[in-house]
């Protein structure tokens, strides 16, 4: 899972991946808010990780 891979990286590397895929933490949070089901939970967990580590 992406979250597991990002946890093993330096914070700046994780932030870089999040920026490339979602355009930033704010956009990741917006995607998590709009998502439904299991995807919503996974994106919310990833957003929480990004906020605390990036």
C-alpha cells in the first residue's frame, strides 16, 4: 500500500510523491472528503500521515 511505502521514506520524499499524485496535501484532503467507502478511509489515513509528517 502507498501509505506503507511512504512511511519508509524521508518526509520530503513523501511530500514530493503526494504533490505529484494529488497536487498537494490540501487537494489530497479534498479527495478524501469526496471519496466513499474504503477509498475514503485510505485517503483520509494518507492525508493524516501527510499532515503530521510533511
